[in-house]
């Protein structure tokens, strides 16, 4: 994983020029505002040249200012709180908010599909099919994604379990090389999910990370990394694209052995009918 922006600034700060120190201090103190500024506008704001801003990016070992700005975006995603996000939410009418949310979800779906690595997706499916046991780690708001995936993988393969945030040590007890751990986490990234993935790798288990960016802390512990956009114009995460990715994983895994899946679903329907699971007139 590439070194975070704040760490790069910290290491280079003692040797920086006065102008570069000014840029550093502004970025660290006002990262939520700096992320929206071009090199030219940032230079104007701080009374330094655009060239000085670009040289600052190069000093920090970025290819240019756009790459530094991407690092700033990751920094904002990791640090911005739900209160901050609420303040940044559009103050539109209810109709406009509905349109804004639906448009953002559509963009998330499109970007996720366009950037999906099909080889990694196929590898993830193979690991799900071939695992002795499957452990799913998803905490806080991302728990809904894990629960949905767990419901169907347990239905299909009978070897899947959720790992609780309070009992994640006990939940991962016995995990080994023949097992698979699937972790869900999106900015601001839950510590226990990251640590669970790290523990799984140390034990030799395969890991699939489902997250939002290549710079996510899950990336370094994921044997297979699947990215899904979760941007939203307000204080909650949008899990429309991640859930669609989960749907695709379940369907792909379930259609691998159609005969077995057909029998499994037939047994499921028989049980539902026997116990009156579904409402009937």
C-alpha cells in the first residue's frame, strides 16, 4: 500500500521550503476544503505560484498535482465525520434530493461496473466455491451487506458464518489455509474488520476484500480486492453498487453447479411450505 499523504508530509516537512510548509499546513488543517482546489486556485489562496504547488506534489513523490489531489480525496473519505457530511449535504427540496440520490446511485453503479476487474471477480467466485469454510466480517452500517451475502451462501453451501464485532476473535478461531474470509469496509473503515483480515492472512486463509478504493486499508490484506463505489451526497453511505456486486457473486457461485443448486433450492422450498414461512391468502 502506498504511503498516506499525511505521512509523506510529516517525513518531508523538516526539509521543506517556507512555501511548501505553508501548503503542508493548509492541507493538513483544511483538507476538506483543499480537496476541491486546483493547483492554480490553491496557489492563489496561499500566495504561491502554481508551479510551487506542482513542485510540492513532486516533492511528496506524486506524479503530479492530480495524483496528490486523489490522495487528498482519500484522506477526506477517511476523516470526514457523519456530522461533516451532513453539513455538506445539498439543501434542496425533497424532490431534488430524491433526484440527486438516484443520480448518484446510478453513477456509482456505472463506475463500479466500468472499473470491475473481471479476472478478480472470477477468482473471487472460485474461492467462494472452493472454500472449506467461509467467514464474513462486516461491521456497523456495512453489516447489511455481510448479512445478505451470508444468507445466500449459507443457503447454497452450508459452510458460511458471520463474525460478530464483539466476538471476532472467537468467530475466527480455527481459521486456516483452506478457509476464506470476506471482509466489507468502506470509508471511514472499521478497525476490527481490517484487523480480522490481517489475522486471516497471518493464518494462511484466503481473503476477499470488498471496499471502495485501492488505498483502502483492506487492500493490503486482501488476496482478491473487489471495488464498489459508495459515494453519496449526504451523511450515509450508498450501498447500492456494493449490494449489486454481492448479487453478482451469489448468482455466479450458485450457477456453478446447477444440479446441486436446484436440489438445494427445492429442499429450501419444501421447508418453507412445511412451516408456512410465506404469507398466503
